[in-house]
């Protein structure tokens, strides 16, 4: 039986009592997640030492911020490093937040070894603009996705700026999965991208914070974990 209670106020915001996605929010869970990502190594493949994740999305979607947020989580403090690079002490994760990615992109390798290939794509979509995405932007996204699909690459969506979708979430990020506004943004993006809802990860990037926040870390770590699991699957299928 599904028990839902919807609280509505001026028809705009509503919260559901039962979360629409299960999520642990405690510090211990965050520690476990962080630890497991810190020690992550791509599975069962001697030649691939790092998982390469490509962040794709519009300018302003939050790619650099996401990169910096992940970096901050692993450094244990807020950092804003260069936009492109890899994590300070970890060689297991590499991001390339560059967009658009074409044959003319510096560093493009023709016929790369598996180690140098992209292993998972994360589409970065600004959650606060989901309701007003222009046809042009939608087409760009779908075109990018066609290329990604042709390469058989696994995909997730990082739905950024959840704080701007819902005031409750802005006040407390642990309200993400009881927010019906976030829920419908996730549904909408899943439909647009033709992906299961479980592939869409609402996240909040560090932008105005002066210290780390457990809930923010957890949202980002959950997305990273799924991305790396998918990267693993992809790597295993190739060898
Ligand atoms: N409120 C809020 N602002 C964000 C978030 N993520 C990014 N931003 C802001 O959005 C703007 C664009 O972000 P940026 O990372 O530069 O986007 P990029 O062009 O995709 O690299 C910056 O002003 C960020 O501070 C978020 O989760 N919440
Ligand atoms: Mg950027």
C-alpha cells in the first residue's frame, strides 16, 4: 500500500511524507560512501587504472562546480580548483568537464586504448531551468546523447541546483526526496533523456557554502557511486 500525504501551500510547493527515493542522510553513511569511492579501483581490468567520466552540459549548468564539489568532499574542505584536471591525491577518478567534445578537442586520441576512453557520461542539467528548456537546448542535448548512445556509453544525469527548485530543499538539502518539485523535475528530465528515473541524481553543488555539509556530500557521492558502477560495467564488457 502506498501512503502519501501531500501538503500544499498556495498550489506551488508541496512535500510528500514518504520519500520518493530511499536515502540515508547520516554522517556515518557519508563516511562509508566516501571511503568506498576513495578506495575505488576499476574492477577486473589490469589495464584500466582510472575511470574516466565525461561531464556534458550547457554553459552554466554546473559542471565546474560539480567537479569542485567532488574535489572539496575528498579534500575535506571547500576548494575551487582549476576547471579541468584530476583529483589531488587520487588517481582513480578523472573528469573532463570540457564541452563540446569533438574530434578537434585538444587531447583527442584517435582509436584510444580502453584506459583512455570515456567510461561513463554524466549529463549535467540545471534543475532550475528544466521547465523552461528551449527547443534549441533540447535538441543539443538529444544530439549529444545520440553520439553517446552510438558509443554504447552508460549515462547518468546530474540534476544540479536543487536548492533553486524548492525552498524546503534550499533550507535543508535532506528534504530533496520528499520534495514534489524535485520529484517532478527528475521525472521530466528522465522523460526528456529517455532514461530511468533512477539514473537522474538531484545534486547541490558547493557555491555559497563556507563549510562542508553532510547532505550535500551524500547527494554527490550517491551520484558518483552510480557513475563508477556503470563505468565498471562498461569496462568489464570491453575486456
Ligand atoms: N544555487 C546553486 N548554484 C549553482 C549550483 N551549481 C552551480 N551553481 C552556480 O551556477 C553557475 C554556473 O556554474 P558552473 O559550474 O560555472 O557551470 P559550468 O559552465 O557548467 O561549468 C555558477 O554561478 C555556480 O555558482 C547549485 O547546485 N546551486
Ligand atoms: Mg565550467
